[in-house]
C-alpha cells in the first residue's frame, strides 16, 4: 500500500525497543517517519536524528490532535502497557492505555483520513494455554491476563473499524521478541535481563524449573513482517498474522545459550515459579510467511549471538 514515493508513517511507542527498530526500518525504506512516545520506557537516543519525535501519551487529546494534523499514510501502533503483572495488579490502567488509548488514536485516524493501521498484538497472551503447538491464528483465544484481554479487545475494535470505515487493519501477534536495544529493566525481555545480569557478574534467576517454553523471535523478523504488511495492496481489510518462529525453547536452555554466547559458564539460580504462568507457548508463522512473502526467521543461535555482542559492546562502553 505504501507507494514508492515518500509516505508519512507514524510509529507510536517508536522510541522503545521494537518501535525504534521499526522507525529505522521505515526510514531505510524511504518513508518519512514520525514517532509518538511518552518516553516512559523509550529513549530519544534510540532514534536516528532525522526522525521527528513528539513526547505524548496515547490517551490524550494532544496525541489525537497529532494524528489529525499529520494524517499519516500509515499508523503503526506499538505503544502499550506491556507488563503482564502490572495488568493483573491494575487492570484499569492497563485498559486505559491498551484499549482507550488505542481507540483515541483510531478515532483520530478516522477523522484524518488515515486508512491503514498495523497493530502490535500478542501471541501467547491471547491464546492462553494452547491446545496445539505451535498455535495458528485460528486457535481459540483464551487470554489469562488483563493484558491479553486488552490486546484482544483492541483487535476486535480494529475489525470493527475495518468493516465500518474501510480501514486496512493488520494485527501482528508477536511471540517473545528479543534483540539489540531491548530494555533489561522490567517485566518484558528475559533475554535482555539474563544478558544484563551475566555481564554484570550477577546470578540469573529462573522462575520455577526452567522447563517452560517460549517462542523467541528476533526483532529483525518483526521489522520484516511490519514492512511487508505495509506493502499489502489497498483494500486488504482486516488481517491477523502470527510473528514468531514456531520453535519452542526452554528457559533453562535459553540461559545456557546466552552464557555460551558470552563465553561464560554461569549456572542459573532457580526461584519459585510464577502463579498462573503458561507452561508452553509458541505461534505458527506459516500464514504470514506465505501471504507476506517473508523469509525464514533468523535462527535463534544467530540472533542470540548478535544480541549478546550488542549487550557486551554496551557494557564495555559504559565501563569507559
């Protein structure tokens, strides 16, 4: 849908881990990139200098006014309250950001004439405990946290906007995304947390026995999926795609591989398991690979090597 000539792409949450990689990707594709981010977790220095940044909260009238003034050709909505545990502790705040904030932007997009939205959704948190592994997009949706409920609600609103107003709305259900620039502080990103602690000489703690599995997808594959979704023909309507690898990796195996990537022997410490944590999670990416013509995802070994090298370089620079 994005023309060969320059188009305006608005990336919400664009100063964060995934959003900043998307901003770079669209910039490299020759588009004008504008970022909306409240910098609660994002950083201005994640962005290239030529990217225009507006420090705003997605829930505010000012954020809606920016969308209306820009009338972007494409809205890439990555901004979110992404802490599952915080969603359980404060579901009202989670819904305010992830549902009401999304609606605030969609209404502004409707008024401005923007008709294509790419939405950062979630695989594991929407599917819940899976009947099959990996889960296809048709898998029953059984979210077990307010975060998952809110993401599913946002998808339903996008389906409404596609039907009622002719939006092209593509929901990309991410698996566990990792890679360079991931924030090691907070709930999201066990790869970043482990690397940060290993490089600091601190023990890595695994919740429970570590045999729980996740589908780890490198951020470069997320960028590729978004760029491909942006190129879908106009009038593609409402679509949902998993973005993952379909491969399950145990947490204990992930920790071992990360230590090896850093050239270390650092057995993990085991703590109590998290109540209600999913035992297994993986998504089937085959529909997206076929319909979006995506290449095979980056192998985990290669992605972890790249990510470990970036974290090591950052730690070396910080040490002077």
